C-alpha cells in the first residue's frame, strides 16, 4: 500500500487567491491567479496539478505539486520551461525531457515539492523562432549565436510569473533544482527566497554535446562534466 500523502489545502488557496489583485501598476505589472487543482497520479508518483491564469502572456501555466507545500520553507522546486520537441517527441538536441523526468522522479521520492511548468517555449522566444534557431544551428551556429542572429538575447525567459505562482501556493522559501545561477538571481529579484540549490546533471549525448557545452562555457551553468 502506498503511503497517504498529506494534501495541500489547495481549495482554500484557490478561494483566497481569487480575491487577491495586484495593483495594475506594480513593477512587473502582472497578476497570476491559481484557478483549479486536480489529483494527478503519474509514473513518477502521486502529484496534484494546478492551473494558473495570468495577465502577462495570457498563457495557462501549470504546477505539479507533491504533498503539502503551503506555508513551508526550503521546498524543493524545479522550474521547467516548456520544450515541445523535448518534452513530447523526446528530442536529443537538448536535455529538457531528461531534466523534467529527473525532477519529477526526484520530487516523487520526497514528502513534498513542486515542478512549475512554464509555457515559455524556446527560452521564451516561442516555438516558431525556436525552430528558426534550429535551422541556423543546422548551418553551424551555436544556441547563443542563433538566438542573437534572430534578434533575441541568449535567454528571454521571465520568472515574474514563476515567482507569483510560488506566492499563490504560499511557499515560503525554496531549494531550487538547477545548474543555472542566473535562474536563482532572477527569482530573487522577483522576491523569491532561495535557501539552497539542488544540482541536476544530465550526461551529454552525441546530439546535445554542443548544446550542453555552450550552456557550461558560454551561459555559466554549473555542470560537473567536462567538454572539449
Ligand atoms: Zn497578483
Ligand atoms: Zn529542449
């Protein structure tokens, strides 16, 4: 028999969050609201899935919640940005699906934790532009060069929504599963208390070796493995 996992008081949170409204002219100018929650048994363990509305990008973001995270400190959290090619088709060009599975597997062994699933495809440049960047990479550019060639910065992701989602779940502080120090800094600027980091390392394959070495050598990711 699987052990009964304590449930978050998410119904109360939904009712409470519905009444909240951020002032329209806050620094980020955004508001995110917890809309609905359902049980989600997964191959990685028992989760609940929460749906969020927001007024920045109008996308419907999700949180996969394990156990009771409300009012807790040092909650293990992973921020995952949507990657259609990796998450759905198992693309080997990146390590997104490996990281997602690793996060859900790890958190699935714990009493509580959260995976935020952010609908910001292609480091925030959108699906069409991501595939245009792939086309440029096929012609020889690396991931950073390709994004710059399309007129974007290396990383266009915005963590204001993630910060607000954690606030809606009333998570007090987090231990972030990441190798990316910039992600920690970005969350802190949006008021999230990051009390620690949990490393997450996926070994390179022949297709994503250059992608991962660019992450390490150009984007400052803290990866243990060495690259030529
Ligand atoms: Zn708000
Ligand atoms: Zn990916």
